[in-house]
C-alpha cells in the first residue's frame, strides 16, 4: 500500500511544474550562475564549491519540503483530496509515511545532483566518509524541516494564502539564509533577520560538517539550541487539538 501511494506521490510531484521549477531547477541554476561569477573566490579558506555546494543542497531540501510537503498538505485539504483519499483503504498514516519518503527521495536526489554539478564544473573533491557524515546530518535537518513545515502549514486553511506565504518565504530564506550573497555584507536589519531564520543556522552548521570543520564553539551551540527549539516548538504545535498534521 505504501509503495503504491509513494509511486503516486512521486508521479504527482513531477507533474507539478511549480514544484519542479522551484525545487529542482531554480537552486541548481542559481548554483551554476553564481559559480560562473565567484568560482575563483575563497570564503574563509574555502573554495566556492566547498562553500556553496552544501548551501544549495540544503536549499533544494527546503524548497522540496516546504512546497511539496508542507504546501501540498494545504492543497490536499483545501481541494478535498485528503478527505476523498481517507475514504478509501488508504490510512492517514500511510499518507504521512509516503509523503515523508517522497520528500527524502527527492531531497536525496538534490543532494547527489548538486554534488555532481560541483564535481564536474568546479572540481569539487569527493570525500566518501565526510560525505556520509554530511548526509546523515542532512537527513536530520530534513526531519526538522518537515516537522516545522507541517506546523507552519497547519495554520493555513486555503491554498491561495499558503501559496503567497510560500513564495515570500522562499525569497526571505534566499536573502537571509546566506544562500545567495553573504549576510555579513548586508545591512544590520538583514543580519538580525538572518539570526532569527532557522535556515541560516542549518546552512552554516551543514557547511561546517560538509567540510569537516565543525567546532563546538558558541556559534555551533547557538545553532543546535535554536534548531532544537524550532523542532520542539513545532512538535508542540502539531500536538494541539484540532491541528492538521497531514
């Protein structure tokens, strides 16, 4: 049953041009575009590929999870798809597991895709052990993002408002998450907004682990504490009576 539902969910994802463009085309295209501009630059001793590859891997994960996992829940509720499916033998648990697996499969594809681009275009070095550690953290960050996305989108009752929020959220994350241009070169209010953005903390934590430079300093503990707070807060929101989880 789960395999059938997963096949259906993956098929529906790739039929949605909006999801595919924002999730699997925009981040790689931006990665390549910025690489043509800054591939010779270094960032705290790291090359463009070492710095940007984990960032754009994470950006793909964010877009997939917030659009194809979180926003998709609102779309299913508002269009009555969820109710029609639940009247069939498919349980809500099956829907949730399938949606989670779909997100992991697509984000893992993004993980490999961005790495392949970096390998062929920017001479990104291949470090199997380091890559395995980074992928493990990547899955943990996926879990945090899925929980947060479910909590955030549980407040929306119609698809239009959720869509506007999603597009605005994507722009804010691009600017304040250190995915495009360095936040430390931006105005103070942008830097303040970045510190309140979970994706900013995920990004820097993932970059450090990806490059084997993780040090348990104040910045690392701040990131871990902030993300733990987001995860626990999201779980509390989802546990509230009447809150939509799927």
